[in-house]
């Protein structure tokens, strides 16, 4: 069984680990917010490219490939943006 002084040292050590990891999570939350903002800019930044791809047909090999690749990127974008938004919204209070 731990002595009173050992319990006090242990409690302080536990509090330090929690405090340190809260700071890590605050940085994670901040980074997630920055990631969400950067991702949110993609549709506007690349509007011309997106509009062009959306106008592509399937007869031309390059156009069909670009459409397929873009569709996969859209799925990845949606999932990553949702994850970033979720982490950025975490209440660490």
C-alpha cells in the first residue's frame, strides 16, 4: 500500500500527464480546424478545374479517367472534411 506522500506524488504525476495530454489535444483540435479551413477552400480554389471535369464525357480516355479520379477524390475529401470538422468541434473543457 502506498504511503500518504507516495499517493500525493502519484496524484501530482497523474495530473501532470493529464495536463500535458490536454495540451496535445488542444493542438490536435487547432490543427483539425486549420485542416478543415484548408479543405473548405478547395472547391473555390479549383472551381475552374472542377467545372471542366464536370463537363467531361466518357468517350475520351483522358476525360473518363479524370472523372473517375475526381470522383474518388471527392469521396475522400468529404470523409476527411467531416473528420476534421468533428475533431475541431470537440469540447476539451
